[in-house]
C-alpha cells in the first residue's frame, strides 16, 4: 500500500538517487561523532545540485520525508527516491 504524505516539498529541481532496484548501499552513521566538523562542511556547500547530491549520498538525508518516483522505460519499471532541492539550499543558507 502506498503511503500518501501531504507535507512534503515538491518544488523542482529534484535530487534523484540511484534506482531502488539496484539495491543502493544503506549505512547508518553517527555523524557528529564520526565527522565533528560536518556542520561546517554543510554550511560551505555550494548551491549546486551535484554538490548537494554528493553530500546526501555521503552523509544521508536532511529530513525523513521522501517522494517515490516510478519510471517506466525500455528496461522496465524503476523506482527512485527523490527530494526537492530548494529546502536543502535554504538549510545551507541558514547554516
């Protein structure tokens, strides 16, 4: 059953992760213990989509909300987890 979430930010552009079907690596981190200066790294991120996506892939999500997108193509049905980019840019600016 698909869950419907009303309070997510759906503004483009999107940060799109790898297809779920490729079983992307999932790791649990204790970020502040492992990376004491992570807040500085985050604050210095450029507003560029590629840089933010790399941060997300290395350190994880900013929030728990996520949108699941389906793509039907020649390779069949693929699912992606996506997030709206503007909230990330806003949090970087606030930091």
